[in-house]
């Protein structure tokens, strides 16, 4: 049997894939009844979110930007 996907959970729960994603990544943005329905559907199917989603919870991203400095050649007036 193939591993269940976010699509199969959405179909089983009768919601969109966006809702399934929100349940696992930002559960506070989903109504409790909907969240319970999606979690139950995921459990019935044996769905587990990707490890990336579980491990990144609560972490902040750090972004570094490197920009070269340019200098204007000096110009002498004689």
C-alpha cells in the first residue's frame, strides 16, 4: 500500500489540502472541530507529515545578505 499523502487526508476529511497543511503547520489558525476531523482522518490513513514540517516548528529562519561595496574612483581636477 502506498504511503498516504496530504491529498488523501484532505479527501478523507472533506477539506482542502491547504486546510490539512494549516492543521499540521499552524493549528491555531483552524477551527477546533475542523482540526479534530483532519487529525482523525490522518490517523485513520496512517499519515505522518514530512519530518521537515515537524522539525522546523517553532524555529526562526535566519537570512544573511552579502552585498559588495563599490567605490567610486577618485577624480582629481587639475
